[in-house]
């Protein structure tokens, strides 16, 4: 199943919906007798298997369907409760291309490298990226598979890790490389600019998708910049969840960006960065495609 957060022309606040045939959406917030808080997609995620069973029953009955092309899609989880967890250097070819740009050689860590993006960085699948050259001169792309947690857990063993996954989405870890370098070469600031984490267009539930070998790509103005597969992840999802949850509680609705493959702009010769008006497309086959125009910055 595929789930969205959307608003029709008569609404402003995001509402949870289930997608039908990638053409229609059923407004779950409008239905009575839900066994969970159906005012947001987070409520459905927290409801676990019982929530999904209720949706399956909904799909088996006639309900009003709204055309997807008549609604606005938000990020599936528009306002995450936490920062987005991110995994750095999780594709070997990306680590190697970055190593060529570093002043000093860095050894590939034997455990996943984690950082976060601010929750306010999250944006919709077709929203503009509100960043221009008054903010950064080196705006870069990073296509990623997003993992959505569905079950609370701490110290999760690899063998049980996939039981904690609710679904998958597409996201882009848009990065201001100059900002990244200006603040001690740490990653948080340059990766947490408002709107720098477009996400969507929906969440595909874990029972409907095998994340082991999904084609992943990024295009800028129609030109392919990244083209790889999740099969090239250095640390697979079970290992990521085991390491991240060690002493740290993961909760329903948590978002994990699982890393980007090679082809980022700053590692190209010469380096390439996005400009105002550029169109960035991020695709994971089996999920969908984001399409975001760069700039201008919001006030």
C-alpha cells in the first residue's frame, strides 16, 4: 500500500490518505470509526498492524476517491517529531569519490556514520527548494532511500530489525557544501537548511517492497547525475538499525536516510552545483519520483 499526506483545494492542513492505482486517494481522516487517531499519517503508523488491517478493510468497500492530480502532496510525514537520522558514506563509490576532494585521507569507518537533518528541512515531493545564492553558492544533490520506522525499539538485533520498518520513501539530502565546510567540516548546518529534505511522493509499506535492490537516481535539468542501486549499500538496513538503536530508542514515524551513491556535484571535475531555476528529480524505482525546482529563498 501507498500512503500520502495531502490537502485538497478546500483544505490547508495535511490529511492522511491511501493511494489507489497511483491515480486516486481516499481521505482516511474523513472516515469514521478508525481504531487510531486518523487525523495524521503518524497516527496510522503508530497503530501498527491494526491500522493497516483497518485500511485494507476500507479499500474493500466503496469510498469517495479524489484524483491525485487535484490535490497538493506534502511530505508523507510533514512535521517529524525528531530530526531526520542520516547515514553518511554508505556507498563505497561515494566514499571514494569524496576521498579525492578531502585534504587528508580518511579510512572508511567499520561502523555506520550518523548525523541528522533538522526536522524543519523536510519538504514535499514537488515543493520548490527555497534556497538561493544568498544562502549557499554550492548547493548539491544526494538521492537516498528513506526508511520509516513503525515499531518502537532500542538495542535492536539485526535479525529482528526489519520487523521495525513500516515502509520506504524517496528523499534527497540536499546540501550546502560551502556551509558544510565553514562550520568545522561538520555536516549538520549545511544539511539542515529549510526545505533541504524533499520527501515522498508517498510511503510504500514494507510488505509491498523489497529494499535490497532498488534502482536509485538523481537528475538535474534532465541530465542523469546519479544512477545506482540500493544493492550497493555498504551497511544494509538491518545493520543500520542495530547500530543506530544501540542505547537510542527508535519510535514510530522516525525517518532514516540510508545514504547516497556516487555522482554528487562537489566530487565532479570540475565541481557542479545547482542554481536557481534548476529542476532536480530524485527517483527510486518501485516507489516514485520527486521533482523540485531550486529557489528562490523564502523570507
